[in-house]
């Protein structure tokens, strides 16, 4: 069984980080040989997912874990989060569609200790969900945070 590989897919005006089956010659993070037991398989999958999340949020200035894509959000909260970030003028937004991978969907909730999606990270730090984003946007805090991160 091959593990899912992390590869970027371009989507204007932001980049979508997705997880899809690897193709020969692609870099495949995680393990390639199935572990001896189901318990070790689950532990390796959790570590691989956590590493994916950590590398994504620390490797990009602005990351939004959301349901759907920036062009086609799959819930109103994710759609609102995208509208807010576009209104702020974010230059280099990376989105992760959590509907593509249940492990990432649950893993990001544990990583940020926040029960819902969408989740915004700026410079590797968890900011909040769409309600917090909206509140910060209305009082100018989000624009200030994004400006300090040189994302707008």
C-alpha cells in the first residue's frame, strides 16, 4: 500500500496544497513499506499527517485549512474566510482542502486545538476560524497581522 504524497497544485490566485497518490519519480514523504501491525500503521499515519500540517503552516506565510477550494468553497464559513482574505489583499494564500483527506481534517483540529474548520495560520501561528477572522477583520486586527507578516 503506498502512502499519500503531498504535492502542490496551482490555483489562481492562491495555491492549493493537496494530497494525492504518488506517481513514479515523485517525492513521497512518510513511509513506503507497510508496517508490521495496524497499530504501527496508525502511528506512522498520524506522524505523517502531523508533519504535513506542520510543514505546510511553517512553510507558507498564510495558510487556510478549509472545506473545498478558494474557487469552490464547500461551506459558508470557508467561503466567508476566503472573502475576508481576498478583501485584505493577501498576496500568497495557500489553501488545504480538508475534504480530500480525513486524516488532515481531524489532524488540523488536534494540531491547533480548535474543533472546527476553516482554520487560518499566519507565519505558522494559529489565528482562528471564520468567526474570529471576521471579528479581527472588522476591527482592523487581521489587516495589521497580515501586514506584519508581509502577506499584504
